[in-house]
C-alpha cells in the first residue's frame, strides 16, 4: 500500500481558488432547466379578422410567444371557404385568404422571420388545411 502524497501549500491554494470560481466547468443540469421552462404550444384562432387585423395580431402573438419561450404557434386561419375575396376583382384569390397571406406576411417581415424555423400546414388533428404551425428558434 502506498502512502498518499500530501499536497503542498501552493497546490492547496490553486485548488481552493479553482473551487471558488470554476470557470471551465459545464453545468449540464442548467441546460435541462431551461428546456423544462420552455412551453410547448400557443394557439390562436384568427377567424373573423381582416387581413390587416390578422397581420397586426400575428405580429403581436409571435412577439409574445418568443418572449414567453414557446416552441410553436398554432394559428387557426380557416380554409377560406366563406371568404368574400372571390367577389372582388382587385383582391388576389390566394393572398386574400388568411391561410395564404399570413405565411407570406411573416416571410417578408424580417423582424418576425428571424424568430422562425418553419411555417407549415398543420396536421389533420390540429386543423389541417385550415391551420398553420409556426416553429420558433430556441433563443
């Protein structure tokens, strides 16, 4: 059996200083705490909103979701079946409907687009063609 080496005073001081301020240690538990605090999904129904009202509301909702660390946003836009945009010759039949105009608004708005990973049609159980899923970057 070998006898343990007694550390000298210099080694003890270095060790004690390191213990007080361990700068090169990675706290793996801290990463998990942040992920637990991140919320899953925010849901909002845009039925009845005009294009301008919807765009303003979507901007407000995205800012709220980013601030409150949501992973994704489910926007219920509807399918545009009851839209009156088909009757107006000066309104695009596609972009006059929220399901098309909201993603276009987000993609062309640099301020909002920097928070977004993807914009996709929702799964069938979440609304399918009448809903949009927006996934946020982990900021």
